C-alpha cells in the first residue's frame, strides 16, 4: 500500500502483517514498525503520516544504523585509517548521523501475509562510514511474537551496529506514561556513561544501584535518582532475557536476543509537543552491541569485513 512520497520523490510503502492475535504495519521508510497490535491493542508509539515521520519522529519504530547508539566525537579509526562522522548529539554521532538508516527508504525484497524483508544498500562514504554495505531486516509475526532478523555484508572493512528503536507502552500507545511498567533485566552489569552519554569503559555492577533490575522493579520507582541523569538511557550487559509487565492489563513482553547488550531508554526526551507523546510515554529496549565500540577495543567487536556476514536476531514475545 502506498504511504506517501519523500521530498526527493521516493515512494514509501506500507505493509500490514498478521498472525493469530498479532497485527503489525511496517513502512519502507526507515524500516519502521508503525504499529504492533496485540489482541487489538497497539503497543508501540508511531506516527500517522509520512510527513510526521520526516519532521516529528524520535526514531519511532525505525531501524537505526549504520551504527546505532553513540560514537564519541563522531570519529573512529579502523585498520589505521581515521573516519569522521557527522555529529548530531552534542559532540557525538548518534544512530548513524542525521542521514542514517532511519531516514532512508528501504527496498521491499520479499513479503508475505506474516513477514516482510526490507533491504538497504548504503554506499561507501555515506555519513562517513567506509565500504558499501548491503543490509536487510526481516520482520516476522507469529501468533504471539514479533521476530526481527538482521543480515549485512560489506565490500570493505566497516563498523556496524543495527537495532530497532520501537517505543513500547503495553497499556496502549497514547495511554499515558510507562512509569508503572515493571521491568526485569537479566544483567549483572551496565555501562556507566559520561555527561555526553559515552561509556567510560567500565562494566559496573548493578547491585546496590538504581540500575538493578535483576528482580522486577517499576520504572518510576527510582527514575528521579540523580545517578540516572534524568532517566534511564543506559546499556546493560546481558546474560539472559528481559521482561516487561504492565500491571493493570497484565500484558507481558519478553525479549530475547543474540546481542550482548540492550539499551534501556525510558523516553526521557519525549516532550508532548513535537511528538504528541509526553515524557516517558514509551520505553525502548534496543538490543545491540555496546555504544562507542569502534573506540573501545575491550568491548565486543563491531567490525565487519568482506566475506563475512553480520547476523542478529531479537524476539519480542507477548503474553
């Protein structure tokens, strides 16, 4: 289905998927998950028009890349060569820069009633990244889950970190904030950050801190703790799964992933003006490699080389 046309004249498609009690709408613009209905309740924040995605979205439902999360100073060195990236988050590069994957029109490579595969070819030098990268994401609905599968190849060494930036509200999009949602994150450590949200390099224990979700805790219980710096926006070092429960509806979401980390973001920058959604109207669980890994050799590598294939999988399961 035609969803609109970008200012540069590229048509954008909208695909509706369904399976059992699950229904989703996916856009070719930004590979966006526009809506995700569980038994008729839309549990992700989205926009109604392409114009809103172009001007008002805060990465709602999009695949972010070439490098999701932050790279310090908008620069990194790979195989002795320095690469400069556009900075769009204070002094840092965020989510691939202002022309990242979330603002590109992807090609629909395959589609069925319950799945769609989107592909994007990022040319060498786009947003400062080396190598021509061919990336794809497949969204598959089962009777109780949304499954995400990423793949990518490159013709020259590059760095890559793909993730989906959906904001979840298990009570329903637009129903209020998520501070009452109860979260469990199976992680003993998180990555402390500096004032610009770049990791210090330490893997700090969560025990005894407001970052501890090894046992279920409400998001709002400790969100005003000064240690958080305005809310949750931190990467956790995963050892297992993640679970979110909305106590009024009883709706539960369980997240499993092949990735070593998850960025837990509590929607701190939503303002209720630009986006229509107020502060903390949704939470993000961005499964990924660690922020600033290209500058941190002690972190899991994000380097992709010719002849290799990047693969990553995440499942959002609802009960």
